[in-house]
C-alpha cells in the first residue's frame, strides 16, 4: 500500500489523488452575510442607509421585539390600532441598524431575534383576530421556507438571487402588509394573499433552480487499488436477459 494514500484517497483528499484541492474549492461553503440573513425589506434598507453603522444591531432588534410583544399583549393580540402599530415601531427601531456591518461579537443573534418578532406577531395577531388557523399556518410555513433557503444555500456554495430575496418583501414588508390589511378590515384576505404570493414565489424559484442544475452521468464505482473487486457491474441495454431470479444455491 502506498504510504501517501489510504483506500485510493491520495494525500490531496481526492479519489486516487486526483482533483482533491479543486473539489474542495468548488464545494467550499460560502460564509453568509448576517445582513442578508436579517431579511430586510425595502423600507428597512432605506432606513439603514440614512445612518449606516450608528445604531447597534442587537440592541435595536431586541428593543423592537419587546415593543412588538408589549403592543401585542396590550390588547391580547386582537385587531386594534395599537396592535397594528407594532410593525411600524419594530421597523423604526430594527430597520435603522440594517446598514450596520454586523461585525460585533453577539450580532449573530440579530437574525433569530427578527425571526421571533415576525413569527410571533403574525401568529398572535392571526389567532386572536379570527383568521383561520390553516391560513396562518401556511403563511408561517412559507416564510420559514424562504428563511431556510437563505441559510441552506450558502452551505453548498451558492446564494439566493438578490431579486428573489427582495421579492419576498422582507420581514418588515410582510408585517406591514398584514397591518395594512387589518386597518382596512381585510385581515383574513391579507393573510391569504400574502401566503399565496410567497408560495408561488417559492415554487417558481425551486423550478428555476432545478431546471438550471446540470444532470451528471451515473458512473460505476471504480475498483479498489490492489483489490479484486471489479466495481459495480453495469447493466446491459437488453436488461438481465429474461432470466428468472434465483436464491442461494440456485434455489428459486
């Protein structure tokens, strides 16, 4: 056995010592930018450009979450003016820090705080205001899938297109859509329209991604160097020749 390889894997890490560094470079994960994981909408990004780097991200995110929680609990989550003001308060607080580089020690907790703020507001307002439970559930699942896409794609070396991320409206945009729908006494319709829009956007992006993914040829497993295993036997085009299956020792 060659001292530089074990079971066909060379010192470079590839099979039989080939394409090791190139494979690792091609599959190297991309470190996600925390500002992308915030999932800010157009208004939040605009506020962040007014005074970039001044407002601390974690402090403002926690303050916005507390304000949303207090305003939601004040009227038991029911549809009132003070409850509908919660997204505006969260936007004014958390949105001002969207332009910050998020290079602090604890800034990695900012995206989870924003997720809890959005999910909690949509769940509490919908449940307390008579929106059908399945509709609230579908909306939350659609939002979770979008956020999961932002986290999972960098792990395989790709990133979600910027246009798709902006089309999802951001956490602030989605909360404002629901608040405006409630202000016009159309809360159930707002939940349904937003959920349908996000589902269509997600399905469209999935189809686009799958269609753009190249299909690799299936190859047989190479034989182990120094061994007697010939690898997986390729199946001929005419199948198995019509032979019946047989068990051990020729038993049918």
